[in-house]
C-alpha cells in the first residue's frame, strides 16, 4: 500500500493558453481558445470533495492580466474556457526511484481516478466555465500555446494521521 503521507492530493498543472487542443488517434477530441489547459492527476486517497475545492480554486485563479498588466483576473472574469486532460504521471514520486524509472504507485487506479476526474470537470463547469476534455486513459497528444508563459502547479493537501 502506498504511503499516503507523501500524497499531495489531486494535482493540477495549470497553463494559461491562447489556444489548446487534445487529439486521440489523430482526431481532435477537445479544443479551446483563450483560457486554461489543466493537466490533472488523481492520487490514492483523493475524493470528490478535493476535486470540487480544486475546481473552485482554478475557476477563481487570478492569472490573467487586468488593464494595468497585473494578474488580477480569473477564468470567471475573462469568460475563458478550460481544457482538462487526465495525467496520472503528475503523481510520480522521483524520490523513490528505482534506477531511472519514477514511482507511480501513489496514482489512483483508473476505476477510482476516472470518477474523480469527471467530477472535477463537472465542478469546473458548475462554476460557469466551458470545459473541454481529453479521453480518460487514452494515449493523447496535447497541443497548446502557453500565453506568457504562465504555468502554476496546484494540489489539494490531504490530512493523514
């Protein structure tokens, strides 16, 4: 069983983009214009509540510039969209590497991770954010134009005894 003390919870790499798309088998399955590309990883012990909190944080994340050039606007303010792509490799632990292969044992099993991923996407949509997605578990090609560049890493901390 993985050591949950190392779990940082649902993890997201959030990139401000001018456009982004995800392909499966050469076909575009999700695409957005200006907004956020969100790579989402789900770990053991994560739950829907943590996904909801992270979705609310991302919807309100002020990483878009206002008229004076300050980061003071969110997706809610700009009317931007989100492209959310599942990525279990975000949960890799390189501290417990065996050779040069990262340890993925803290990543939630697909049957656990997929409902949490879907719940995150629904929660983001419940905030009024248009959401496009990849295909959970598929081999995907993600294309994006990082605007800035601006990239933020977020996670939900879980409390363990």
